């Protein structure tokens, strides 16, 4: 379904037995507010780069928290520093229950690293939410 077909998304959400996550339909706080008001999804995927950064992503997360909607923090093809910000963002919001930060697998090794990164891992601790960390694993 197209990202701008919110009526269709609301129809699917109302008629399937599985949670529906809005992803490409959410770029701004207004987008998230409209989805929430339409009951068009059960979950919202927040991507820092897509929303314009931490301040807008925080507004979306807080809106969702106010309505009891869980979120996922995702990414696009981004540098490791952006992924670090996403990890910090996810750990700061209790309603972020899912993390998909696989961009490190899609980019060349970071030129600023002294070692070649061969694998990035995202480690989450649930249900306590006490730890979310990212670590680089590789050879020098």
C-alpha cells in the first residue's frame, strides 16, 4: 500500500489480527498525530534521519507514549555516529520496544575508525530496558 494511503492503513489496522506498524507514512509530528487520531496503526517506526533529527523524533515518541503506542527505532543508510544517536534515543524512551539499526551492514567501513569494522551488533535487554548498546567488532 502507498505510504500516503492512510485510510487504507486504518482499514488494514482495524481488520487484521496482527499489529500494524506505520513506517514510510511518518516523516513529521503531524504525520504521527494524524495516524494516531485515525487509529491507522498499532506501532510507529521512528527514523531520526527521516524525521529531521532528535527533537522531532522526541516529539513523535512522546506523542505515541501519551497514547500508549509502542515505537521502533529504525534507520536508513547512515554513518555509525547516526546509529549511536539512534541507540541513545531508543534507550531514553520507554515506549521504544523495538530497534532495527542495520545500516552498518549497508555502508563501507567508517574512514574515521582505526580498525576495519566487520560487524556491528545491537544488544538490547528486555523487559527491564536497562541496557541498549552498540559495539563494533573487527580486526585492527
